[in-house]
């Protein structure tokens, strides 16, 4: 595993997911009031990018079937999704946002 710089901290807007790619892995980076979090950007129910959906109250909603995922834990919060999305460690250094993958 390695740390990858994906954004400047100042560029992240609260509740506005940022889509990034680390190698072949699509990642959603989200600033919430209590921190910055990263989850796999692909819905576990059916292929759709979560960053194309809606973000509110610490949840990312899939644009296809409205499955919601907890941004902090990756947990699937409602059907049709039953499998959580992967989460990734995040750190801030010198104004940069880094994800470990």
C-alpha cells in the first residue's frame, strides 16, 4: 500500500464528492463537517459512480437505484445495496489530501 496525493485540501467543498482515480481504482473523496473521507466510487449493487449521485447527511446515494452508503464506514444503508463499499485511509499533509491504497 502507498499514499497517493489526490487533491488540495482547499479544493474540497463540503458534501460535494470529488471523483479521483488511483491506478484502476475509482475513488470518491468527500469533505464532511468532521473530516475528509474516501470510499470506492462504484456502487456494489450495480455499476454506477457514486460521485454522480447525491451527497447529504454523511451518505452517498447511487444515481441508479438510490442505494445509500455511509461515507465514514462504507456501510450499505438501504436496499437494493447489501454489500458495503471499500473505505480508504485519508491523511492531510502540507495542504494536500492523500489516500492510502
